[in-house]
C-alpha cells in the first residue's frame, strides 16, 4: 500500500466532511432557514405564540440535524471499516 500524499489526505478529509454534514441534511437546513425567518417575523409582529413556535422549530431542526450527522458518521465508520478489511 502506498503512502497518501498531503493532497490525497486533504481530499479524503473534505469528502468525509461533505458526507457527514451535507449528505441527506438538506431538509434540515430548510427547516432551520424557515425557523430563522419565522423568528425574525415573529419578533417583528410581536406575537409570542409565533415566536415560541419558531423557537420550537429551531430546537427540532437542530435535533434532526444532529441525528442525521450522527447517522452519517456511523455509516462512514462502517464504510471505512469494510474498505480497510477488504
């Protein structure tokens, strides 16, 4: 097995981070964007129910994001373990 160059290591790290953060997380980013817009408009409108609903949406969105990141890390670990044994 040949030693990886710095460029190959950097590209591998970038691919792993892209997979962990970006893969299957688009809907979580959309939920967080909607929550941030509703937080702004809830503050402008001055309605406490709208503000509380947007805070709840933020919490749920970040929870979904964290769950998906953890699932992606687990999938990446399994993929790396399988590729290293083969």
